[in-house]
C-alpha cells in the first residue's frame, strides 16, 4: 500500500466524518414521517414542511431535517375543581332583642298605713290577639321596703288576680266593699319601691312585649274595686335589666285611673 493511497484514504475518511457531522440526516432524532406520525420534516432553506425527506435530502435534493415532535403534551390534568368555597355561614340576623320586663314603680308621695303605697294584686300583658298573660316571674332587682308593710310578699302579685274579680269588680269577695276583710297576703304594697316581672313560663310560653300590647296593673283601689284608694304608679318596659335598673326601662304609662297602659314607641 503506498503512502499516496493512505493519504487519500485518510482524507476521504475525514471528509466523510465531517460530512456526517454536518449531516442533519444523521441527527439522532432523525425519523421517517411515513412511519412515525410524530415525525416532522422541514426544508432547511425556508422551514417549509415536507414529507419526502430521507436521510437529510428530499427527492429533488433539497436539504431537509426531520425530527420527532414532542408527543402530545399530556392533557393538562383537569384542574382540581376548586372546592366550593365553604359557604359563608349565613349571617344569622341577630334576633331583634325583645322587650320582656315590666317594672311597676310606686309613685305615692308619702306611703303609709298597713299597706303603704300602690297595692298590686296582679300584673298582666294583653296581647293584640286578646290573649292575656299574668306575671310569671319576679326579678331579683325588685325592691320593696317591708318595714311597717303588712303586704310585703312580692309573690302576691304573681299570677291571676285574687283580690280583684275581673268580671264582677268585687274585691276580697265583697261587692262594693266598704272595708270587708282585707287580706293583706293577696297583694303587694309597693311602699315607695318597685317590682320587675316578666311573663314567660312553661304555661305562658315565651312572652315578649310589643307595640299594640297592653299592660294591665291590677291596683286595689276604686278603679278596680269601687273602693279603697287608687294609688299612683308608673309602668315601664325593658329589654334587659342593667345594673342601672331605672336607666334600662322605658316608661309607657302612669296609673292614672285606667290601670291599663298601651304599649307603643318600642
Ligand atoms: Ca295602699
Ligand atoms: Ca294577688
Ligand atoms: Ca290602692
């Protein structure tokens, strides 16, 4: 083998190698569009797609390049549907506060005698429907001076009247009494103080005080009985009882002979 042939062979190999390196047909991604649907070939010149690119050349000898397209990207996973936002708790509208308490306060200037001041047999609320409920509970804020007061039992004003007969107007069981047997245990003499009651009970249910209702204070006197003194008192209502009892009540009436105070302006 002569030297000249060796040089020639070497040169040829080098040329082949260089050509191979620059030959897009040898691209590792090279592929056949006839076989592989992901194979796409384009002309090197203008990037136009072609489908007859084989080993880097088209049938009419244009340089071309084939490569495998990225397989279809995995379909994007459905975005996890956002959980419905936790529905905001229905802002429960705050229960409108209800008036529940009635205060009857003695307005007698100088209470005296065995049953000093206003003499309360019972207190009721007459609803617009006509239903009447009698005071069921005493509030501990009630304040009565028992000194010299023979009718100091606060419980005597709870429940239905037992001094005053609502139908006959008799008091202590005597028609048009001119005295009769006054039973001091059946009513409460306020003696310049006040009582606070409400009307809700198992029997009455939940009783609130609303405009249009009436508060009836059964005060033992000429208005109810045709005998004895009518003694002055005020009627007030409240939503709640605060430390400042007087401040939390709203006056709705003054006992001035009717003893029934219409509720309005709440
Ligand atoms: Ca009295
Ligand atoms: Ca009574
Ligand atoms: Ca009286």
